C-alpha cells in the first residue's frame, strides 16, 4: 500500500530522519546497513526497517538540545585542523624529501583518509547515542518494513549532484597530494571526504516522500506497534 508521508530531520542529527505517515511516526536510520553510506542509490530501491515512536518522542527529537552543542562544535574544527597538521609534519620532513618524498606523501594520505573515516564514525556513534537516549532504547521499539522514495525530482538530482561532486573533489585532493608531493591538497581531501561520507543523508531528504508498507516479518512487532501508537497518543 503506497502512501504519502512527510520526512523531517531531527535536531542536530544527520544519521536519522523522522517520518510522519498519516499521524504515525517513525525513525528512519540512514546509516543502516553501513554500506549504504558508500552506495546510497540503493535507498530508493531496497526495503528499510523503521522504528515507530509516539508524537511526544517525535517532537522531542525535533527540539534543540543545548547540552549537546559543545560536542557538535568540535567536529568541524577537527576536520579543518587536520590538513594543517599534515602541513606542519611535512615541513618537518622536508630534509628527507630527496629520500622518501613519494612514500611520505602516500603515508600522509592514508593517515588523513583514516582521520576522515574516523570523524564519520564518530558522528555515526554520537547520533545513535543521542537518539537511543531520547527514545529509551531505539532497537527495542516496534518495527515496520517500508520502501521510501522522495516525491520531488529535485531531491533526486540534488543528491546525485552532491554525491559525485564531493567524491570527485576528494579523489582530486588525494591525487594532487601524491603527484605534487604536497600535503596542502589534504584540505580538499578531508573536507570533501567528510561531506561525501554524509551525502547519503541527502538521498532521503526533508519534504514529501512516497511510502510503501511491506509485509512485516516481525509480526509481533507489527501488532505491538499499532498498540504502542494508540496507547501513547
């Protein structure tokens, strides 16, 4: 059964989306399974498990949380400081340029790719902990199985453009680092790499979405889901 739903973003939480389908509220995990981060086009074709919540939890997830602001403000500075740290390390190693310039650039490139991935993993975990705390145990919530696609063609085009744009810049940054033996392009690699790794969140963006309920293999969860919704409202 196809229906029209509304997708919203939780406050300062890029991993999840909130889905409202005719007064029923769900949490959609955009990082699950994890390979969708690299191949987000599959969002539009595969089925997804969503977690059902009541309206009070839905509204709470949307509200600003001042206590969490400090952690989020640390993420971008780390992303921007990392390339300059590489620049400092490279200057210290200039005396060895005639011996291992290419090797050093390759090692530096690997290190900063790992830093970029680590930042993404950190965001992934922080978003889960925040959502799990608010919901009182995310994985214990009633589940439903759905397919979801954006309604507007502009969301499809914007997601594809964002994905390939920042993937290209990340590859370019890595290529220039190796070919020029210069760590400065690592700034492009880290910033573009982080944006690329969160570009999966643009594939199901805020706004209207087409929702299709599928047969839920967790029949008990489905029954408890309906009961959960009625009693909490």
